C-alpha cells in the first residue's frame, strides 16, 4: 500500500485537506494524525473492520482496547450506556484535553474497538487538526498511538513514517505535539474512580473535581505477577531496542555508577547511551548522551522522552542508562513510561 503524506498547518487549516483525510476514514481507511498528546492512528470507531485494520497495521494484540476520540460533547451519549455525574464534571473541567474516561459502551460501539470489553475509552482532544478531522470523519475516531506495537509513541510525523509507511492510507503531518505523553486514563465504571494510566492531568487535578480518586496498583510497579485491570496494561510498551536501566540515587552517586557501567560495556564493545538532564549530561562518557531537559521543567522532559528513546534506536545504542525523575505532578507519568520502557529494571544506589 502506498501511504500518502499531507501537511496541515494547525494555525491555518486547509478544509479541503481535512475533508480528504476524513473521507479516507469514512471509507474504512486509516489516517495518522496529530493530537496534543502524541500522534494517533485513526479509523472509524463504529466500523469493526477499521478497528481490525488498526490492530493489523500496528501489530497490536487485538485484546488491547482502543480509545474512541470525539470532537463535541453532543457525540458522547450515542456511544455510552449512561453518562455518570463524575464524567460530566470531568468533561466540563478537562475536555477538550488529555483525559480519557472509561464508561460502559452502547451497542453501536463494536467489540472489535473495545478489545472485547463492554466498556469504552473516550477522549476529546484539543488539537485543532484532530478536532476538525474527527468531525470530517463522522464523529467517532478510534485512535491508539501511531507506532508499531511496543515502540515509543510518535511525537513527530517522521516517526509515524518510520513505523507505519506502507501500512496505512494517509499520514497528516501537523508538526510537533505539545505534551508528548499519552492521555491520563480514568475508569469511571466503579463506585470509586481509578486512574489506570497517569498523564498530564494528575491525580490531584482529578481529586479537586471528584474528591477521592484511586490509582491502579500496577501503575508504578511491576505488573507481571498480577492480573491487569485493562488488557492493554499487560503489554510491554514504549521500549527502545537497547536494554534500558533506570538508576536512582544522589546525583554524584548516579553519575559515578553509570560511568563505571559504561566503561564496562565499552570493554565489551557495546554502544552505550545515557538519559541525563541539563545539569548532568556533560559529565557522562557514553557514546550517545542526551539531556531530557532541566529537572525543574517537567513539561519539557515529558515532551522529549519518546524522541530521545527513538534516537537511541536510530544510533543503534545497545545499553542505555537513565537518571530517575521525581514522581510529582506530570513526573508520575514520565516515570510510569520510563519504568515500562525499562521493563522495571531499576538500580537504587547512594
Ligand atoms: P493507546 O491507544 O496506545 O493510548 O492505549 C490505549 C489504552 O487505553 C489501552 O492499552 C488500555 O490500557 C486503555 N483502555 C482502552 N479502552 C479501555 C477500556 N475499555 N477499559 C480499560 N482500559 C482501556
Ligand atoms: Mg500506545
């Protein structure tokens, strides 16, 4: 299949290009497009064949449910059994934006889209190109991240091309994404809301609206021994090809430890990489050293993380060490992704 590439400028949206992309989805095709979190791979959420195509294009296990994207609140009632008060309040505060809610699905949502579940994940993105495209596509776009399954999510169109060229109909290039990590997912189907995946919308922000909010116990810990709450949570994610280890401790001890490991790997002729910060990166001796940014600027770290992980792949790095980050605010989402990318390999020193 030949994959077509379209550029759409979010500040000056060309309606005819949006219509062209929307028509591809209406006809059962797949279109990758920018959102404020990461690039999504969109298909018609109400068409079982489209969802099957998404799984095939990504190489994603078909019991890992997709998120249905809508552009307007009026679109919500048709795809859910009911809208609980908690969902209405969260929508008012955080939609459009990087928040996904799990609700009971209505009959028009095929089980192919929900990975066989009777619940559906719904999000309303804020990115203007995403919103226009969803409307042009008929209102309901199932869109997981636009990467091959297991790889870091794409934060630029060039990474979508890298993973999916020849496997999907169209890629809409809308430039950089703003957040760089996937949406926060909150399950509203039980009496107490539960965060299944941390993101830019933090627990504290949700609790300000809902009162007490729980966190899934596997969010920051190794989940290999536990039955996952959502099927998708059991899969390895976001991983670079090289073996990634997180090193936690005081700055000096972390730098010293990582450099000693690098010396060892070098003697084994292995190509090495490090994820440090602006303050530390110059002190590492790895072949490829990358700063995730200033420690105090977590928004930048979130935006840079997946790009850095992919760059290690581009450079064929075999062994990677990363500094650890605080788990306050969006830091929790950063560490959640980094822990998954590292397969929960963490070394505590100092
Ligand atoms: P992605 O589309 O790659 O951002 O991942 C979507 C994730 O959302 C899945 O891996 C699940 O963990 C979660 N998810 C989607 N639908 C549901 C659902 N109905 N119930 C629970 N989790 C869901
Ligand atoms: Mg994904």
